[in-house]
C-alpha cells in the first residue's frame, strides 16, 4: 500500500501543477498590461468618448446625405382611405363636397420632382456637411492624441521622479550611516546625525508623494485607454529615444496638407456657398409629376355589377349604366411658381451669404492659427532639444559633486550641511533632466500632431 500511495502522489502532483496555470484564470486576467505609446493611442480611439461622439456626428451627416439623395428620386406610397358621410337622402349625403355617403380610396402613388434644382443643391450641401463632420472627427482625434501623449509622458516623468526620490532616499540613508559611524568614532557631533535623520524622513515623504503622483497619472490616462480604470498597466518609457525634427519648410507643408482644422474650415466654406445657391433656388419654379393607380369610388370593387351612375360624380346628371369600371389610373403634372413671399426668400439668401462670409473668415483664422501654432511648437521643440544635453551634463556633474562631497566629509574636510546641499542639488538636477526629456518629447509630439505625421 505504501508503494501504491507513493506512485499515486508522484503521478498526481505533476499533473495538478501542470493544470494550475490553466485554472487560475483570475490571476492571468489581472496581470498588468505593458502599453507603448502607439497602443495607448489606439486604445484611446477605441474607448475615448470624445472620438466616438465625433464619429457618430459624422455618421449622422452621412445619413443626411443619403436622405437628400433619396428625396430627389421617385417615391412610391400606398394611399388607403375610407370616407363616411352622413346620409340625407341624396347621393352625396350631408356634405355635398363628398362624392357619396361611402368613398373608398385605395391607390398607389408615384411622385417625382422633375427639375427641382433645390433637391440637387441639397444633395451637394449635405455632402459638404458630411465632409465638415469627418474633418471635425479628425480634429477630435487629434485633440485626443495630444491628451494621450501628455498623459503618457506624465506617467513616464512621474515614474522617473519616483526613481529619483528612491535614489535620493538611498543616498540619505547612506549618509546617515556615515554620520552614525563618525559619531561613534567621536569625529562629528550628534547634530550631524540629527540632520541626516531629518533628511531621511523628508525623503521618505518625497517617495510617498512620488508614488501617489504615479498612481494618479495612471488613473488619468486609464480613463482614456481602458474599459476598466481598475486594470493595472505599465508603460514603456521611451523618453531617451532620439527623435529627429523636420525642417520648418517641410513641417509647414505637411501642416497645410494634413491639418484637420483647415480641412474642416474649407469644407465649411464649400457648404456655405452651396447654402447660398440653395437659398437662391427658391426663386425658381419647380415641376412635379404624380401618378395614381387604384380605386376612388363609392364601392370597394374594381367594377360595379348593378345600375350605377355613369360619371360617378353626384353633381352631374344621373345617367345610369349596368356597370362601371372603378380600378384605373390618373396622372398629373404640377408646376409651382413662386410669386410673393414677403421677402422671406431674399432674407434667406442674405442669411446664407452672411454664413458664407463667416465661414471664409473662419478659414482665414484657422490658417493663421495653424501657422502660429506650428511656429510656436517648432521653436519649443528646438529649445527643448538644445537644453537636453545641458541638463544631462548638469545631472552628471551634480552626481559627481555629491560623491566628492561625501568623500570630503568622511575625510573631515566638509560639513554635513555641504553634503545635504549636494544631495539636494543632485536630486534637483536629475529631476531637471527628466523634465527636460519630458518637455522635448511632448513638444515633438505636438509638432507631429500639427503636421499630421503622428
């Protein structure tokens, strides 16, 4: 039995161990994601409410265009009507305008506006409106990209600040150990130990604040890129990755070609011009064709089988026939000519012209604003790029100064205050270098967003 039990244990334990990763779906599902910038942008387009709202608006504009096209095509409708009039001993009943006590209308109606130029103008205007909506969706996507980029690198910067805070804390703890050893050896006063302890406590609080800043930055971006803000994730820190700047002429050309703001403004100008044409079309006549096929009679039947009035209209002499056909067709052509509208058409034309003027002003402003934003972003990126190397050098020099100051303190040539000051300078220099990298990457990203290359 002992041998059998041992064999069963040796067989079952490896089997259960092999099955454990498959059954622990909760742990696998809760694993932290690792997200780079491109994936963050893709997730923001999927889960961001701003871009979804703009996309829905574009789809609504697309349906408006479909409806405008459909309105210019022939329409087919079914007319089903029964009219009952109180009888008074005459064929027409109480209301003489009716053709009888019982009137049945069962007809198929085909309607077509033959040369209604208004409908054609509405189609073109709806197409221009769709172009405006699509461009505005791109504007929303660009704004969302800018927000994601800032949030993404805010996390990277916060994590670097946390790393710097931990490093500063470690340096303070080492200095505390040095002061305690020096005090035991009778080389320094207890005040140096107290100063070092105060520094450690302060840096511990700095670490806690830095950790909180990281968590808050992750929550801020998680709202944009995750279906559940409780999902843990990590980002790829690429602040040190070199990014080349385009030349200013190339950036200007790309911005003029790809800017959704300018594209939306141009589409708005086109839409407003078509709006003026549509308003002027109201001065012109329209011609419509209607074709009816069915029954319009006092009996619900294709033909009558008894004596019936020959005309089917009560105002004519009542000549009777043995039967009369009720099922048939009729066609009519209607021309509508506008004559007097109390100036409403002219007012609509003027209103549309004012909208066109406003759209042209908006286009001019968008173009100027694009050039201003581009020049500002390009200058910001240039300045940030020029300062990165200087900040890196300052960080290296501050670290070396701290190392030398600690050595001088151990040799009795420096005071504790000098060491604390060197620690503060080193921490600030490292933070400044991280902030410089953040400034540069955000500036480059903003420039890429303006030029449409991001």
